[in-house]
């Protein structure tokens, strides 16, 4: 059980496809490009006054209904708090999204591994530095793709 | 049973008092409600009980109404202990819950104020009008108006539970008018009775909001609506300025100091 939980090898291939239906096509709910937090500009039109989803890179792969349940109707930025560099830029971008793009809400979606909570911390730091106040929500995704918690922070 | 679910709760409790007692056991305090026109199905739905608890409640209500009817008891897995529900609020709703705290501090002081009024030679008009100013400006204008102008607009305002809240607000305003009239006429009994009635009403009203109504509204709000409501509440607060809540907090602190001294005299 030692080592980093974020990079520990776990195989749950036996459990995949246990529920749900594969019928029907699921259209992408993505309405913008780019999406990586280093690449996006807070002044991009798709952020102005919108609800923003700040998603850890792995969440979209882990959570099967990502597009339908969380991306739909929102603009997105993605980041990895474990591997990305220059994360102080991220804090400034969150602050700019709140103050300059005047976003409506910020939902931070992270994996349950401890290092991923760094992204929630980045969001909190950016929100605290901003002069405007907005509701910030944290959604935690389990390693097997279930939603573990969803709460306003 | 479908017919029963669509009946008004007050009428049902009047016809079958046992229903009131069963609801009370489940923390659903409809019996003393001032209106009681909510339908049984809405009353049960709004409390968001876990499915097992709700099934048992419905079974007991049905038994209370039709004692001779053969009704199969729901299978309840007693090994699964329901986790205690922690109420969490969205940020704008949390702000309204936090504002209740200052109002509850005044409500806690009302018995002392009523007793002081009773034992004084004449009504302390400044004291009573100070409390009335708090109620009218902080509780009513600052707080209730955000509920009425913003929060309630996100749900069906015709819903019985919302109508009950509006009615409570109106009844409360009536008690306050009566208390002012009592203070003007130096009628100690009128002041005392109306302040105590206001206290009873608001205590129940705030409990209903914190534990039932607000969580029910929160469950229906989308993320976009939460953000929008947060902004509207902030704009409403900004329109009255930062000083208003601070001023009324100082007023309550002053009252607490005064009546603590009265008690320890």
C-alpha cells in the first residue's frame, strides 16, 4: 500500500461495462477550443459570464457521463496539478476568470487521489485573490468513475 | 391511498389526529402549522426522507386512516442504519441561513424584553421601537425581501409551502404593527403578547426554512441558478450597504448586554 496513490497500478478491467446502455450516440458537449488552462485566455468570449468547469485531466476519462452531466452548458479548462508546471499562472488565470471574465460559477472536478486536491486548492487561491465573489463547487470522482462527492466550498 | 395523498394536511390531521402524531415522530411538524393547506404527498416529498423511512411512514399513515384495512408492512432492512443527514447549502442559501442567526438572537431576548415591559411602570417606547426597527429593517427589508424577491422566484411561488412562508411573513408584520400600537398607547399587555407571538411564529418559521424549505429549494437549483442567485443577493446587499448588517449586529449586542445585566441584577 506504499507509494503515491496517484500513480499506483490498479486493474479494474473486470468491472468495466457493468451497467448502463450503449445505445444512441452521445454528442460532444464541448463548445470551445483550446481547453488546456495554460492555453486558454480568460478574455476568450466563451468564458464571459459563463459557468466554468475546471477539470483535472483524468476526470473526463474516468467519469463516463462527463459530457452529458458536467460539461453540458459550461465552458471548460483542464489541468493536472501533479504534472503541470508554472501553476502560479493558473491561480492568476482563475482570478482573471472571476474578475475580468465575470464568470457565474466555478466547478472544480478532481480525482479522489490526494495530489488532485491541489487543483481545488488552486481554484480556492484564485477565488480568494479575486475581488468578485462567486460560488465554487468541488466534485470528486472515484478511480472507478463514480461521483464520490459534490459540494459547494 | 392515492386520494389520501392528495388531501390537505390540516384537514387530514383534524380527521385523523394519529396522522399528526406519526408525522411528528418523523420530524414533520405539520400539526401546529398556521395554514396546513399543503397536500400530504408534497409534505412527505419535501422532507426528503430516505426511501425506507418514507415507506414506513406511509404505511403508518395508511394504518392510522384505515385501521381495519389489510396493508402489508414494508420490508425494512434494519441492518442498514441510515447515516445522519448533514444539511449543506449552496452559497447564496447559506448566506440566508447565516442571517437567521442574528434574528434568532433577538427572538431569544424577547421573553426578557416582555418580562421587563411587564415589570416596568410604563412601556419603554425606545426599546420596543428599537426592536421593531430591527425586525422591519433587518429581518423584513434586508432578509425577507431577498427571500421574496429572489429565492422564492426560483420555485413555483404557488406551491403551498411558499404560500405558508408568505403568510408567516404577513402574520409577523401584523404582530409588529400591534406591538407598535401597544407601545404608542402605553399598553403593556398588547406589547408583550404581540412580541411573544412574533417570537413563536418566527422560531417555527426559521426552523422550517433552515431544515425543510431551503434544502428543498437547493435541491432544485441548477449550478447556473446558484451563481445567478448569488449575484442577485450580493447586489441586493450592496444596495443597502455594508453598514446596515453591522449596525443591527451592534444593536443586538447592546440588547444582550442590557438584558444580561438585568438577569444578573
